[in-house]
C-alpha cells in the first residue's frame, strides 16, 4: 500500500485506541463524591489492579507515589471495596497507562483508616510529583482470596514454585503480608512451613510473577526457601 494509505491506517488505529481509553476512564468525576477513588488500567482486564486516582474538584487525578507504601495501599484497596493490597506500585504509568493529571499531595496512612481522605495528606512540590510517571498504583486482593481458618499459619504466594513468594500469615481469618523480615525471622518462617531453611530474599523482578512492581521502603518481603526438611 502507499505511504498515504499506511499513514491513514496508523492514524485510525491510534485514534481508536485513545477513544476506547477515554470512554472507559473519563477525566470528569462530576457524578462521584469528592475524595472517591478508582483504579485506572488500560493495559489489562484486571479490575483489582491499576493506577490509583482520586476525585478532586470534579476531575480524576493520579495519586502521587511519593512515600507510597503498603499501609497506604491497604487503605486504598479497602476504600475500593477490596480486602487489602497485594502489592503497591510506583511509576504506575509504565504498567497501567498514561494519565495527564496528577495531584501534588501524598498520603501517610497507618493502615487502619477506611479511606485515603482519613489519612494525613501532605503537599509536595512538582519535583516529586510532576507527571504520570510519579503516579501510585496498587494491586488489590478480593475478600474471597484472602480468607483463612488456621490462625498463625503461613504461606508463600506469587512465586514461580511453592518455595518462594511473598510471605503471608493468617490473622483472625484473613491472610496478611509481612512488611519486613530479617534473616532469622525468614529462617523460622521457612522451617514453620516445613522447609529446611530460607535461601535468600528476592528482588521483585528476579523470580516472582509480579515483576512489574517497584518496592521501596518497608514493603512486602519475599524470599525463597530451600527444599522440604525432614524431622530427625
């Protein structure tokens, strides 16, 4: 085909792609309440994953990822109707799509609040939150995926095999992730699950399937255990 025809085809494809994104995620939130949140995701069909956006003065704004951690993510997921956060994501436009508006406030939650609006919010300069690349994201867990029956039990989730993953513990009927573990605690955890010892802490992109997550600060620890141990 001619260059003109190829150019026309490219333009049609691009216009259609943009139109679909805009129809799914309009920039106006006039029909929502101030402080409502949603997940923006143009890359996958996972409703529980996305860039976190806040309704502010009639417009959807991306939430700043400065100091974004697991406590903030848990509160956001709870507000969205999920049980808790499975992962928190920085630079979320790389994983969920570009958004032009970002709110120059970041949040500090204890994890017990019911909405981001109940957390402390702090204004930050455009140095920390200047574009969609500074947007916070979250991957939430549905309530049906997080129930458990044996208080104190441990499990590893998200790994390529049963011996690696994010460590979660059963606490009053719900699986919850540990935010921090040291070497001794990791060793005890592996032995509790029937393995001989822990091997190493893993970087997010090294072995886990959730390789698109950026971890900073006190976030979910994930590690690998060695083979099953035997009782002596």
